[in-house]
C-alpha cells in the first residue's frame, strides 16, 4: 500500500498578523462547527482514495488549528482513520498551536484526539518583536505552553521562530535562540521574515515606514542559528528545520520526498496521482460546497471534492523542477538513482551544467549524493531559478 499523508487546513485565527499571507481569517470562529462538518464530508468523499492507501501522517496547519476545540479535531482525525486503508499507531498527527490560546485541558484533549506532535508558534521572545509581528502572546506564554504540553504528555514539541525583522540586531536574535534552546523543545524551525505582496507589512514597506533588514545580516543570522542549534544537539535536516534525533517532522518530510498528500479544507493544496490542486480558499465557500445543497462540489478520480481554485498536472519541466528543488531542501540531498528511478532520466542529463556551475561556486557537493553546501543553503532560491531556466531552455531546444 503506497503511503499517503493528509494535510488539513484550519483557516481560523484570533487576529490576522500584518506579515501573514496564509489563507487565514480572523473573526470567523463561529464557523468552526460547520467547517468541521464540511471537513468530515470532504474526507468521506475521498474514501475510495484513502481506502487504498496507508495514511502515515496527518498535519493540521493553518491558520491556527490549536484554536479549534479538541473534540472537533478528534472528529477529523477519526474521519481520516476510518476512511484510510491502514492507519498505524505510530502514524504522526501534528498540529500547529499558538502560545497564549492554549490550556492544559485543551492539550489533554488534543492528546486524546490522537494528536502526537505540537508545533508552537513562538516566533520571538522579545516583547517589541512580538508586537511588531502582531502576535497576541508573550514570551512567558510560550514558556507556559511548552510546559503544559509536556505535562499533557506531548513527547514531540517544536518551537517556530522568525528572524530578520526590520531593525533586529544579531544580539536579539541570539537571545531568542538561546531562550528557545533553554526550553528544551525537540525541534526548532527558523524562518526569515519575508515581505509578502498584498500584506499590511508590504504596504508599510512601500510607504517607507518600515525598512527590511539588510540581506547580509539576515544571512549571518541564519548561520548563527545553525551554529547555536547544532552546538545544542539539534541536527539540521532541512533548510529551516533542526531536530533532536528522532524528532524530525515526518509530515513535512512528505513534501520534500515527493510523497503524495491529500489536502483537505479551505485553500488546502494537494498532490495526488501526479496532479497538484488547490481547494477553493474562502471558508464560507468551502462550507457551502459541502452544505445540504452540495453546490460547488465535484467528483474527480475516485473522490468528491470542493470546487478547486486551481488544478493542474505539472508539465515535465515543472515536475523535474519541483522534485529537484524540494529534494535540495533536505540537508542530505538526494541520490542520483532516486531521480533516475522517478523520471527515467539521469540527473546529469537533466541539469548537469547547473550542478557543475554550482559545484564550482562552492554551493553544492556531489559525493554519491547531490546536496547543498552550507553556502548553498543560503542561496537555494537562486539555485532553483537556475535549475528552472535550464529545464525550460531544454524544452525549447527540444521543440
Ligand atoms: S497566527 Fe499565523 S496563520 Fe494566523 S494570521 Fe498570524 S501568522 Fe497568519
């Protein structure tokens, strides 16, 4: 049975943070019960697909899934479990939660609902930075939430951090990292702040109220994170993720190792049978698709799903590009045989000149596996652009 992952999107948040371009909405918590019903119906509609597969991970992302009542999360987990062909006790069920909106009782309920792994959106331990990010919690709330998660029995807890904030100094970032390490989580994710088009932060940058941090300092912060986290016993396994042994995010690995995943919920992305799709984004439209009249639903390839915002089978160049750039996000990279088994084409034939160029520049190594060097990790996006340009040129040349 081919393993499958399931991503469940929960689009509700207490407030919409100014830097966020996720499919997340504030002030809609009242929709949760009908949203849960829609999720359960969508999952049941995928019964033919799920029934043929072993579900190895479920990932609740958002939005803030931690704000959904534990019983409702439990119903969604049960719906996946009951529809899937196999669902073993060691399947990972991960959920993102925000500090300050949690309690011991809630965590206990999530454990009982089958959640095995928590990701806490700490982001920073600095009051001014948290305010800049519009986060509603304090550093103390993060500490308290981690403690409560442990008491409720969570053996795998991750802290998410953001760096590269406008005006941030290296010393503040180091303090954040050290405080996160002191709390002894099992996993830490660290992402550089990006200014996403259309967000309030982008408008503030456009009006000159906020100046993005210098790129060299952001790069130095990334290197410092690697140094401090590795010295504290965390192993980097992906560009932005470090874990204690055995605590890597198995759900997120699905994306990087080309495993298929079903995406359910408003705006969820999925990758199934070679097709990539994105569900209709707005929670009300999504709920309506699974309401009594069923408008906006469609039957496709063994499943019933809501109207999709986008649905396409990647052309060959895009499929090669997706595979390579995702595989290169992993610190261990990939073996050329894996690429060949997937595409029936040698990686050197596909992108040899780009790999040569990157190797000469010290960005990449080929020692039986193809992997980015420390310098290359900082330039993953630029390398991806070169890979895509080369693949497109080949397609044009072949035409
Ligand atoms: S809590 Fe997370 S998902 Fe929600 S608005 Fe803020 S950054 Fe976006």
